[in-house]
């Protein structure tokens, strides 16, 4: 077992409900093992600058119900340079930080890998509302963001019903349509548009016409922010205008945007965050590093970060020459299985959303 004096923890990239739960769980677990915890303020930029705070069970006692991140976050291009990396490593060495827990998305994991290769053992935790990390079934923050989105849509539905309107709601998610799909199912949207599945606009517009003729007053259409027109403009706004012009239905556009990153973390996000965080500390103490915590088929497991990052590229059709060279045929097949599993999940959700959207 590895002997640690201090573990550092940071949050990076977009904030997600449940990140503070991760911080609290790491602190409490580490303290129970006699290990101190240092918080890095402002993500990898804070590590470069040496912006650190001591964390104890008292300082994190009441953060579990807070959204956002008490350690703050940033995106740090400087960390991708060798000079920035060396400054970050020097911060760890000067402050006796023996290992790091890094909470965020794929960019955060790349940073954790870089730290590991520079002698600072690191573990990644998947904190992003988008659920766009292929290696894990679930990322911390997804459930809270979906529930927040559904509450907003429910409020919109009330006024839609009163005024016989349709509202096109654009939701976050980048290239992953899961927030849109879950929100559409939960809110009874008449149509949903996601990046992963071709959208039949003509059929959707005809459906809206038929529903209005059948007497339906209020309607919701959900569009993922990752869907664009050929010129790069948001498709959601274009669709709103086309519905107006082609159906005669009064159509409005609504973009909740970053509001869905806020809100009190749900029970699901709290419990998964706590389980992943405590197991991350266990892994470090066991002498393991360059791992990312994942939830697969309901169980929290750890996976090699390099494997997880390349599996993600495979799913997103972003593989580069040489990406697969260092992996065995068996590992490549595992990546393909993860890709197929995610594709099947998206298609099943889309099917459900299409069948119940009336």
C-alpha cells in the first residue's frame, strides 16, 4: 500500500451538481486514513499558480446539498504545455502533494494522465452533466440536470396549454443527446432532435399539424444543442421558425442553457459521487493511478484513463492515426462493445420518446 501525506483534489471544465459531494467524500475518506487533503482552487490553472486551500471534514461539512463547485473551475490551455505542466508538478512537490483526484470530463482526464506520467499519481472522476464519456454509463450531474430541465419544461407546458402554443426547448449536452432524450420522454414532448439520430423534420411537422387538428393545445419539442444547420447556426431556432411557417401553430423558442447546471443535487448524483470518490481514495492508497471511475451496469468500477479516452474517440468517430496501436485486439473489441452499447442505448431512448410523444 502506498503511503501518502497529502492528496490534492480539483474540479475542472464545466461544473456539475455533485462535484461538491465528491470533494466532501474524498476529504472524509482520506481523513479516516490519516491523510490530509489540499483543495486546488480554479482547476488546473490553480494548480499552476499554487492557489491551494486546506480541506477538513469541518470545512466541507455543509457542501453536500450545494451545486456548482466550492473549489471553482476553469479551462486552462497553459496546462497542455510542458511549461505549464512543470509548474503544476512543482506546486505538488513544494506542497507535499503525493497524489491528485481530478473531477471533470475528458479534458480533465487527459490532465490526470499527464500528471501521472510526470510522477503525480492521479485518479479521474466523471463530473459532467452531458453524460458524454463513453466508457461510463453515467456521469455525475446528469440526473440533477435532467430533473431541472423537466421542471422548466413542465412550467412551460402550463402556459402552452393556456395559450395554445408550442415551445421548442434547446437543452445542453454538446454532442450527446441524453439530456434531450430523457427530458423529452419525461415531459411528453411531441418530438425530439439529437445529434446521434437522423431527424425527419417533415414527419415531425406533419405530426404537429395532426395533433393540433385533433385538439391538442400545448406542445413541446426538445432539441439538443449539438444539432446545427449546415452553416453552423443552431438548428433549434430554425426549426421553431419552420414550425410557425408550416403549421400555423404559434411557436416560441426557449434556451435554458447553463441554468440546468445548477440546483440541489439529487439523491442519485449524491450517492454515485460519494461511492466513486471514496473508491478513488482507496485506489490511490492501493498504489494505483491513471484510472478513471466509471459506472457500468450499475456497479462502480475503475478503468485505465487512456483506454477510456480512446474508447470515447472511437464512439465519437474521432480516432486519429495510431490511436489504437498500443492496445491489444481484446481491448479494441472491448472499446467496440462500449460503442455498440452506447449506440443501442441512444436508439432505445429515441424509440421510446417517439412512441409516447403525443
